[in-house]
């Protein structure tokens, strides 16, 4: 397949970005979309040009790192997949493909097609409370969770935090992500074990009229 | 309480509750006006009942407040939504992720608002405050009341007024297509079973309102 790619290039967050047009030739319909970009990047490197920056990690649809807005749709024209699972057979020879980064005030562009998704981590941290103890793996039954709650929580955990909902939403809303994470966390006793300890300490302070300064 | 007016969820709640209130009003308003098709007596009596009912007097400022809240928060939310994506996409295909109506709620609402202003000038101010001269009187069963019927039937004899009112009804229907289910979703009524049902009810409701309000001017234009 021969394709024309219109790709958003932007030096850094502050720089003015623009679309640059590239031609790629002899792409196999069986290659993935990211492999097609790898091929393009190799050509650019061979011509001593800067490769196109784009996010990816697992390339098997589970990590949520890949994030491309392809021909007007987050993760491209296929249904229910991430960009890394998109294959070139979804396109036709001679197609013009426009590739943009996620666009949202909450996702500033780092470079080219890469955006900063710290906002998602901040949201998760704002609602969560865990202590991370070093040492061995904690005992599996030390915090009992009902099967029903753990199943529902796991369902909500299907959200891999890719950001496509924000990228797609006409209002650039993170509601879908937040609701998934709220369900995922609220169903677990996360923080409650610690909360209990804190209330234990408060109780101790009241009972013994002393503060714990350790 | 402060969160209600400042948080995104609270503001959406205000949109939802004010919208549901307007939805109820507009249905009652349609049912009343469909009496125009029954005849002058039925219509005039209903108008008289509304004009003399103390509950309706109580509801008038509430209705005005409903509109004001709805419009103010629609403006706030729409401006926020625009700020949330400072740089627009070059190519956008939202055909599968949102309806056309949902993407144009503010434009549709704004056009409905312009229509409502015209509508108030045409009827409400004349019926309520006698702007442009008192209405003629009729007597039914010994009770004297305003004869509002010729005001309506006369207006729609002007073909372009009839056309404007049909356009107004269509714009309102498009606004409502995304309204009922969205308002209920805001209140938490959404899951994969409910969503298609509520969305279909919304479309049905929008069609009823759109057709209902269109029939009236068309009826007078051709009769
Ligand atoms: C009879 C007139 C009207 C009715 C019955 C009505 C009803 C509704 C309802 C039920 C909603 C859904 C609320 C939700 O999503 O939770 C809605 C949304 C909306 N309305 Fe109206 N509306 C009317 C007039 C207007 C006017 C005059 C404007 C603006 C000038 C307006 C602007 C909007 C906007 C922008 C939304 C979307 C808000 C959002 O979801 O972010 N509407 N309307
Ligand atoms: S909810 Fe949003 S962030 Fe989570 S997986 Fe779905 S699209 Fe990605
Ligand atoms: S690279 Fe991990 S989901 Fe696409």
C-alpha cells in the first residue's frame, strides 16, 4: 500500500505545531499502524531527520500508552481497540491519513504526537490512600474483599487510562475515566484499613490523653 | 451548597433539573394549545382557566426562573467546554460518538430562545397585558372571558408566521432530542439497558412536541 500521511509535528509544549505531509510506500496491509510509523521513522532517521515522537509501550492493547487521533477518531477507524491494535488493512491504497495528538487542555503536548497524561495520575492520587510497605508480599487474605465487589472493581479496572474518552468527547470531559476509576477504587476497601488505623490512633489519643509523636 | 453552583457535576445538575422542569412545562403548554384544534370554546375556556388559576400565577415566576437558570448555566458550561479544548482537531469524525443535536445544544437553545422572544411578543404580552389593545370578549355559560382564539388563528393566516412557528417547533424538537435522556443520565439513570430505552423515549418525546406544535400553524394556514 502507498499512503499519504499528514502528521502533526510540534517541537515542544510551547512551540507552534503544524502538519507535515509524508509519503510511505509498499506498506503491508498486515502491518500494524504503529509498525507503519516505525517504517516512516526509519526512513526519516536514514535521511538524518528527527523521527516522529509517539507514545506506545506494550503494543498488545493493555497498557493504554498509545494515543493517536486518526482521521478524526481516537485510536482510528476500528471499533473497541487501541491504536497499537489497528492494522493497515483497515485502510485502502492511496488513502490520505491525518494523524493528530489527543487535544485537550488537560493533555498538553510534549512533542509531536505525545501528550502528557499526568492529569489522570493526579486524579487517581487525589482519591486514593494507600501505604506502600516495603518487604515481602502482603498476605493475600489480610484485607478481605467480597467476590462480588472484586469482580465489579475488576470490570471497572478495564479502563487502562488511555485518554481516548477525553480525546473523543466533544466537551473534552474526563467523566468516563473518572467514573471508571471511582468505581474501581470505591468498591475496594482501599484506604479504609489505614483509615481504621488512623481512627484507632485518634481513639488512643483520646483514651490516654496523649499524642503519638513517633 | 456552594459546590452545587461551582462543581461541574453540580452545574450539570442545575441544567438537568431546570431542563426537566421546562420539559414538563412545554408538554402542558402543547396539550393546552392543541385545544385550538378542537375549537374556540374549548381553547378560550382553557386559557381562562389558566389565567384565573392561582397556582398558575404562582408558577409564572418559577417558570421564568427555570429559563433564566437554564440559560445562564448553559452559557457557563458551553464556555467551559470550549476552553477545555483550546486547539481544535483538523479532522473530526464524531458521527459514532455523539449526535448532531448534542453537539449543537447551545446553538439550538439560542435559536429556541429567539423564537420564544418572538412568541412572547405575538401572544403572551397581548393576552396578559393587553399590549396592542384589549382582546374581544366572549360569554360561555354566563362567564365572560377573553376571546384569544382569533389572535392565534389570525396570526397563522400570515404564511410566513406559520413557517416561522414550524421552524421554531423543529428547532425545539432537535434540542429535546438530546434533552430528556441526557437530563435523566445527569441524575444517574444510565446503564447499557436503560440508555437505548431512554434515548428512544427522548426521540419520541421530541417528535411529539415537534409535530404537535407544527400542526397548529399548519392547520390555521390551510383551513
Ligand atoms: C422550552 C425550552 C427548553 C427546554 C424544554 C430545554 C430542555 C433541556 C434539557 C432537558 C436539557 C438536558 C439537560 C442535561 O443534559 O442534563 C437541556 C440542555 C441544554 N439546553 Fe435546553 N431547554 C430549553 C431551552 C434552552 C435555551 C433557551 C437554551 C440556551 C440559550 C438552552 C441551552 C441548553 C444547553 C446548552 C444544553 C446542554 C447543556 C449540557 O449538557 O452541557 N436550552 N435543555
Ligand atoms: S475510560 Fe477513557 S481512559 Fe479509560 S480505557 Fe476508556 S477511553 Fe481509555
Ligand atoms: S501500546 Fe499498550 S495499549 Fe497500545
